[in-house]
C-alpha cells in the first residue's frame, strides 16, 4: 500500500486525480491538503470538501496556503477560462459545503502525518508547491522521513504552458518549487514533457462515465468546460496532467526518468522555468552543484496510463 497525502488545487484534472487515488486498491489516502492556484484557496478548499462529500472519501481535508511562499509576491488571477468560475467546470458547486475541515493548516497536517508514518508517506503535489515548502520550513527533518515526493509540474525539454519558459504550477510559486526540488527528499517530477502526450478523448471519458456509475457521472459533467478549453489545443479531449502523477505512484514502470539536480528560475522573463543538470553531463561550477539528484519524467506510455486511469475509476461502480 502507498500512503498518500494529496496536495491539490481542485481544479478539473485534480478531481480526476483525486477519484483515481480514492479508487485505486494500492492507495491509502491519508489526507487532502489544498493550495491556491486553479482558484482561490477558499474555492479550492470548498471544492475539495465538495468532492469528499460527493465521492464519500474518508480522508480529511486541511486548508493550505492562500499566497506564495514569499508573501506578497506578484501573483496571477486564477485561470477561470480553463476551470470555470467555480473551479470545477461551472457545474454549480454550492457556496457552502457542510463538511468539517481538519483544524490544522495544511503544512502542519503534512508534518504531523509524516512524523506519524516515518518512511511511509508519499506526497503527491499537483498544484503550487507552497504547502510543501512551508512544511519544510517548519520542520526540515521531514525530508529524511518521506518515502517520495511526486510532483505534477515543470517543463524540462519543452516549452511551458503559461509562458514559453514556465509551467503553471511552478510559475505560480517558483521559490517554493526551488525549495522542494533542492531538498534532500526523493523527488519525481511528472511535467509537461509527458503529461501533454496523455490526452483522454471524449469517448474515453464517456466510457468511464458509462461503466463507473454516479461518481463518474460527476467527473464527466465537471470535465466538459475543461474539454472546451482544450478544443484549440488537442484534436479531441483533454490533457490529464494530474492523473499522470498519480499513475506514477502505482505504475512507475510506465515512465522513463532522467536523474540530476533541478533548479527553478526565480524572477525575470524566465520566472518559473525548471532546469535540470543531467547526471551524465559535465559542466563547469554552477548553482546545481552539491544538490541531490532528482528524477524528471521524460517518456510515458500514454495509452497504458489512460487504460490504468479507466480501469481504476471503473473498479468501483456505485456509491
């Protein structure tokens, strides 16, 4: 079993990833921590509570950071044109969801849970890295107690998706991402290099809906706005960024990785760019020296990942 904390900013593709984690037989979902990004922290937290309620998820929800690691850093408006005004495809999520929050802030929840399960917790972070950086700041020793950190973010060998240089999650809090990448815990980054190759078609999403019952009907409905956004970007369907990171946790053999220290550009026109110094390449002295080697995903068996998502979500057919 993989004990997982899911750090997320729901978000349409976040919702699919959450349902995947909830259904997969080898995942023990210990908690859901929210962060700002696809919507404000108020909205992403409400959405997490809503999905917890609708999908009968036992894991607690802890509210996380509503601003960047460095306070008052210039930030950007939530991408409502991608995820809708409510963050879940304008499906009409109620303003108030009567589900209790864990009383701890997300970074404290992360620290406490790691210390209660030393060597066993995998952090799956599919939004900005702010909560993880805040947890490291509060308790640096957790880096030696985490099993693995799997991140959806970054773009190493291709362009970004919010600027030519940067991917959205990293661009949203570059300093936090640099802290996470350079910490001594083991990191795997599932970035645009592989997620953009993983497109779920309309028919594949409909097949999940038809086979999986009520949970998948909600997933289908909230995904329609997102699919509309992708009409000008992929031939048919939508990119399932966050589910790729979740798939890595249970099926790393479907990915090829490259090892080497990683840094994030903080400031300037390349703000948020992710750059890896591959272990097999030699350079002169640089700010990548004497840092831990982390793994960047560079190839993916996208058809196998899409089948894994389908099979996992349809494995439980009704509420």
